[in-house]
């Protein structure tokens, strides 16, 4: 393990975080709306502290040249430390700026931003200065593409070692590695991410949002994060004459960003054969369509809402849940129990692998369904050979086992974490819905949950220990379990 190399890379990563903070501080300085003085000081002081720490880490490594590729274990440490330290330093502005958050809440809010979870401990979002709200959105935009993917795109000197970083970052799907060299692919991803963000922003501005609100919502929609500068989230615009058009535009953006971003690279390279083989995106759209029709039809038939209102509410809610964005227009806690059960299943599913969405990825669900079908048939035809193909590529038995193991681990950790939250909140009167809802909302990077952490509530009433535990779950879910869990197994670091 080359600790100085790890220190240098994490230090440069933190310098990018400091630069983003400084840019938000400059916005607060130039913002024509009064009341930004506190935000200016908080953001610039935070940028200075983060920058000094980052430079110290880079200086510690010196100017020496490190030979050889970046090892897998080094990449895992960089990924784990990168997300943890970015979240820790990203919470400084919330500590320093009025109305202030305590240290646990500040870490929770920052982690929720960088992991694009969208859960919040802010009881009155609109009371915060616009500079802080911009920083809040920027953290999600950076986390959406993955700070480390941006990092690889900028620092090509990592060379072939960059592949280790990509494989440890959850937004990367290793099966598409052959599209181009890793550095070129990361630049393509960055261009596409920026272009979608600009298109989303221009569209929202054309629909009547101010430039500030358009920028903030575009960053959190493209990253499928869900932070909004309004207490009512997207519901703030529901009463507008074109509120339905704003919701529809965001639905399109959220769906686009729930699809594997490397598929857009394939399209840009005119690889139509690979595009025709895509199954993940088609399966995602099928699931969304069936869920929307089921919920909208059920609510309309039971007289809960008119057909158009039911369809509008169901479409936005299903897409914001399956994409793990977490924007809100209605309180789905008031819906029938069967509708909420369906939403829970969508929360587990998430978007496609290689997208900014969370969850255990609908791609894995597709593999599980195909594998289960094969096993049922094999019970009656034990000698028949079943090749398992996904997106036109055959899957090895090892890949199938890893998929099933991941699903099992995800469910087991979710159940155990629910018990831990119940233990940490003992004596507060917390119910099982809130315990399970808070765990699912954080480990699947969704944002709102159920019970006392539903779409009309927040996480501010939870104890400090619970907030820290849930922040850890956010990072665990964002890195898809293994990149963070392996840090706790000493046997993984022995020489072999």
C-alpha cells in the first residue's frame, strides 16, 4: 500500500471540493439579494479550511513520481476516504452559517448531498441563505456523476490505474469498459452530464423558474438527488398554470438520468447494434409504466382522485421514487396501503447500473428474474444447459453468484439496520414504519421514507447517533456495499 500516493490523490480530490465551495461563496458575494453576508463568510472560511487541509495532504506526498498502476486496494481506500472526507468537510458551511446545524446534522446533510440521497434535517429550508442552498445543490451535482469520475476525467496522469477507481465507484458498469479508454470514457460521461444539466436548466427557465431555482433544480434532478430550495419541493410549482409541464419536464430528465450513462456514449459513437441489445432501459420503462397505471388506476377507481390528477400524481411519484430522486409533489403517505407497498418495491429496485440513481439497481433485478426462471425450468429438465444473456452478453456463473450475493447482502443489511435504528431511538416512541423507512430511504439513496420521515417530514427529530448511522448507510449504499465494507476486514489488506 503506497500511503503517500493515496494521501496525494485524496488531497487533490478535496481541493476540488474546496474550489466548489469557493465558487458558491463568490455567488453569495455577487448575489443581489440581501442577507448573504453570513453565507459568504461560512462558504469562504469552509473553502479555506478545506483547501489548507487538502494542500497539506498533497505536500505530505511531495513531488515524487509513483511508478506502476494504481492497485485495487489503493483505489478502494481512495474511494472510501474520498467520500467520507468530502462529506465531512462539506458539512462545514452548515456549521458556520446561521441558522446553523449541529455537527451530526451538518454531517448528515452534507453526506445526503454528496451521496445524492436527498434526505434532510433542515426544518425550514427557505430560511437559509441562497449561497448555502446553492452549495447544497452543488454537492448533489458533484456526487451524481461521482466526484471520482470527475477526478479521473481531469487527472489523466493516473493512467491505467484509473480503471481501479472506476470499478470501485458505483456509477461505473464494468461490462462497458471496452467502449473506450477509461480516461476518454470519463470525459464523455462528464460532457454528457454537463449537457443534460444545461438542457434541464434552460427548459426550467423557459417555464418560468428564476435562474437560481432553475440551476438548483437542474443540478439535483440530473444527479437524481432531490434537494430543492423550497420547503414544498416541486409541489411549490404545482399550483402554477404550467405546473404540470414543469413536472413532466422533470419526469423526462429523471428517467434519462436513471438509464446507464455509458449507453449515451454508445449512442454518440453510433454503435446501434449495442443499442438494440439494451435490455435494462426497456425493463425500467416497462416497470415504470406498469406501476403508474396500477397506482393511477387504483386511486381513480376507488374515488381518491380524478383520472387526470391520479395519473399526474402517480407518474411523478413513481419516477421520482424509482430514480431515487425524492422530489415531492404529493404526500404518498395518504395513499392506500397497497400503493405504498408498490412504492417500497420501487425504492428497492432503483434505476439502471451506470446511472446516477440509487437502489440495488433494476439491472440486478432483471438478472435475478432470468436466473429464477432458469432454475424453475431446470427443476424439471436438470440436464438442459441455459446460457444467461443480458444486454446481448453472456453472464458467467461467477457473475450470477455475485448478483445474488449482493441482493442478499442488501436485504440483510437493511433488516439489521432497521433493528439498529430502533435500538438507537429507543424511548422516543418511534414506530416500525419510521425505522424501516429511514433505513430504506438512506441505504437506497432515495430521500423521503415512510412514517415520521415521509415526504412531508424530515430527519431532524432523530437523535445524533441515529443521524450518524444513517449517514454511514448513505455512503454504504452509494458505494454499493463492498467498497466500504472491505475496509473493516483486515484480511483483505494482507499481502498475497
